[in-house]
């Protein structure tokens, strides 16, 4: 009796494993993003770490933040980076903050690491719980083409205790002329040495940006321009640093969410040809949508095949277990309806012969019938 109970428990465990739903992380695949209307996008070429660096001047200190994104898989830090200076395992988007002294004796100090989004249930956060939508559906009046991807799960541990939820909203814009990597920082390391980076060396990043854009000291929004140098306590606006005027990955903002002050949201805009509805080289103007609908239907039938396979496997396993325990069956006798399964080749042979005889008989035109 005890042996039968153990067998039943093992069978139940096996069934639960076979029929368990896929984890949430597997639902967001950057190489197969399916949205409404049967459209499918492949953003695998945008995988890997991509970074933007921002700065905010407060007094004589530049508060630099490196936002590193990998939409396809969790980020991996270099082996020589201290564990306390990197985001938790499972992070898809990570914010590394550093304090850059702009005085006579330059300093570079790590401040904190904030996992903005990812599968962080095991580290005090939440699930990625991604949301994908077409820009044309969010705002039908806009002419922008592309996707909006929302990634959640992040958290910010406050010094005084407590946490703030984090999430990111990435707006992917269609631009046939861009690969999506133009003008970005090297994401290999979140630490940027002042001596190697002209934006960090001796001059304020704000003054570099103003000179790059042709702005005068008085031509600004009142934040971070040259007229504020006398007020060391006034924080400047957070702006993006970059090696080009028009990078593909653009920082939008980072701050509390509208309607939920306990959640911080990172807004990014990413221009790339990989989110265009009709990619170059498709060979037709209207065939792209049809191909995407076909891919979506293929995904549906794939799930049907998987479910049929799991159901068949479950049936065979339980049937074999029952035959073993009830009748002590071995070999072919273990399989449920084993006689029928063994007879399948002969049944198929007989059925084929009958079909051939029927076809050959219906094709004869002459002959006599017995009276």
C-alpha cells in the first residue's frame, strides 16, 4: 500500500512538471515579438548591452548615471567589477550612478546601482511582466511607427529603509537608416575614467554639450547653463552625454510615475530599422503583414502540437504505471492498449490494400455480371 502511494505521488509530480506553464521570462522573446494584427518583430539584432550616460551638475560635482539595457537577456558584468557595484542577477536594465568631482582634484566615486527592470523576484523585486504595443494603436493620430515596450520588476533600496518600484518604458521608433547602435557609449564598463573621456576631463559635460549644440551661455531653459555657476546648490537638468549629436538610443527622463509617486520610470527612445513595418528587401509593399500573420498562426499550431504531445506522453505514462501496479505487466504489455498499438502496422497494410482494390475496381469499364 505504501509503495502504491509513493508511485501515485511520483506520477502526480511528473504530471505537474509536464503541464506547468512556461515562466514569465520565456514569454518575452526579442526574436519573436508578436503584437496585435498578427504583426511580428525580430529585435535580436538589438540584443546585448547598450548604454546611455547622463549627467546632472550639483555644485562642483557631476552626478553621472549609466543606463545599460539588454532587451534579450539578463545583463552580465565584467569579472573584475566589485559585486557591490553592479545590479542584481536577472537585471535587464541597470542604472549605475557615479559622483565625478569637477574641482582641482578630480574624483570618481561609485554611488549606487539600481536594477530598473528584470526578473528580480529572488532579490526583493518583481517579475519582468513586459507589455508590448504598437505606437499606432496607442496614438492612432500619430504618424510614428514602431513599438512601446514596458519592462518592470525593478526596485530601488533607499538608505533609510524601504523600496521604490522601478520600471522602464522604451519607445522603439522606425528609422530605415539606423541599425540602433549609432552614437552610443561602450557598455563594457560602467566606470568612465576622466583621463580617457573628453566629456569628463577638466570641463563640465554641460559646457561641452552647449558648445556642441551651438548654444550660448544664456541660451538655455534656466537649468544647467553658464549663468547658474554662481549658485552651487541649484541642480542642473539631467542631460545625455554622447559622442554624436543624434544617437539612436536617447534618454528621455527618469523620475516618479504620473499617478504613482512610489514608482520611478525610465523613459528611453530607440530608433532602428528593425521595428519598421516593411523592412528593406521584402520585395513587396503589402506582403510583410501577411508574412507576419502566417508566423503568428504557425505559433498557434506549434502550441497545439506541444499540447497533444504532452497529453499523449501523460496518457502513456499513467497507463504504463497502472498496468505495472495492477497486473505486473512487462515490456509491450505495459503500454495501454498494447495489442492495438502492435496491430497498427497490419491495420495500415490492410487499409492500404482495400483502398487500392477499391480504386482499381472503380476504374474497370467492361466485364459481365452473373445472372
